[in-house]
């Protein structure tokens, strides 16, 4: 079995209404998928984090020619060699999103070759379904804080009515609105009052704060029984995360902006977070995410993978989540996304407060060719 073709598949869909987090306004959903075809005609699918531009060119012009002819079942060896080759090519960084997309596609091929879901190739499944938390609660174009708060609270109560007993909301309003940390805390308080004390509530700042504001907000979140405070400060400051984590009663979480084993090793060694969140599309694929989960277990830190992609990213995350010990949760994006909803022939949906983990070979999903054609850029 060998790799015959490597393709980057660009997808994009403009949204009817834009929404924001602390870092940016989001007016479209854009993905760079990776399709790797083997000599026997079998296909593996992967997904890169971030925009199409850059990912597409590196996948097709740099990785594709090198990967052609390799045995996809050597996925971990390919993963490690690819990192070395890309570091040599780009010197100051490794394009982790490219490594991730290629790695996921190779694991999908490997699972299909053996007729097993990826989770079994990773050592076996700890569970057949996983508790999910509804992530979303972004901000629309509004004129008043009352309007924003009411919209977010309505979304949160709707998720609870749909069966979820865990939610994650966004804070860091000052980047886009004339409101600051006080309104951020007021927003979380309004959600807590609306959903009650029995709902697990997480809060994500998308590294909006400096250390002082993060400390003030974190103390208030602890009083609201927030389960974790995600990305309070910029991700480069690992030692600052560690000091902040020591100072706050609310646990810190982070990881979507960190990649590969070495960086997560520094995070865990410093005690920077109490919940570590690698993303399969940006941390280095299934290989790196599973390695991080193992490292986290050894450090007595729960791994909760970050998920905010298409059905391919969601399926890959579920395969890893099937193997993680402890009490992992699935981040289940509920914001409008026609690509995510239509890309899998059998969409991945929640059943109450949990999501079943596919057990078909590889990723466990079949990509819908009509959806692919509908949203393909080229």
C-alpha cells in the first residue's frame, strides 16, 4: 500500500450574519481539507487549521511530492520526519496546520486499511460516547450590552433545552465594544443565573487580557463556579500562565495555540494549565494530540481537546477522545456552519448531553461529495 496522490481541497461559505470573539469578527467558514489517495483507491481525509492560503500550497507543492510513494501505515514515522523536513525548510517555524491535516488523513487511510476505527489503532476505546459541551455564545452586531447579554442568554438556555448540561461562552468584549471586564463578568453571571447551578459552565477569553485584568476576572469567575477559564492571556507567556494558575481558584485551560510534543511538555512542566486543549488540526494531528493526552495523564492533567472545525476535525477529535482516560469532554460547536452540518453523509449529532463516537473504519465518517462540490473554492 502506498500514497498515490495528495490533494488540498479548499472549502468556503460566507455566513449570513457575522459573529465575534475577543480576537476577530468571523464572516465565513473556510477550511483546507487534505485528501490522500492510496494505490488501491482508498481515500483518507484530513483537515488543516486556518485559512486555505498557505496550507494549500504547502500540502500540494512541498508535502505531496515527498509523501507520494510512502506507506500510509507508517503514519507516526512520517509525522516525525515531516516535522524535521518542514523545520529545515522554514527555519523559524513548522507549519503545524499542514502536519495536522496530513497526519489525520494518513490515520484515516490506516484505519480503513485494517477495517478499524482510529481509536482502536491508538490502543483501544475507553468509551463509546462522550459528554459534550455546547460551545458558541459569540457576539453579534449589537448597539447595547443589554441586547448582547439577552442574545447570549437565550442561546445558552436553548442549548440546555436541547439536552446539554455543559456550556462554554466567550468574554473579552473590549476588543470590539465599549465595554470591559466588568461587563464580561456580568455576562457570565447572567448565563449562570439563567441556566442554574447544575449546568457546568466554562468561559473562554481568547487571550483578551493582560495579567492584571485576567486575575481580576478570574477571581470573579471562581465565585460563579466556572469550571475552567480558557486562554485568559496570550499563549506565548507559558510562565505567566503558570503564575496566574497558582494565584486563581478557577482552573485555567489552554492549548489551541500550542503545537507538538515539545511545546506541550513545557506547558505541563510549568503547571501552566489544569486542563490542556490540543486541537487535532493545529497541534500536529492525531499523532501529536494522542501524545499530548498521554503526557497530560502522566502529569495528572485532564486533556480536553479543542474542536472548532468541519466534520473531519470533529470525527478525528472523537476518535482521540475515545481513548483519553479520566473525564474528557467534547467541545461541540453549535454556531451556524453549513459546511460542518453537511460534510458528513451521516452528520455527528448530540444525543442529550453526549455524542456517540463513530465506530466505522478510520475516522468513522463518509464525506458527502455533493457538499464538497457545493462549497469548493476551485
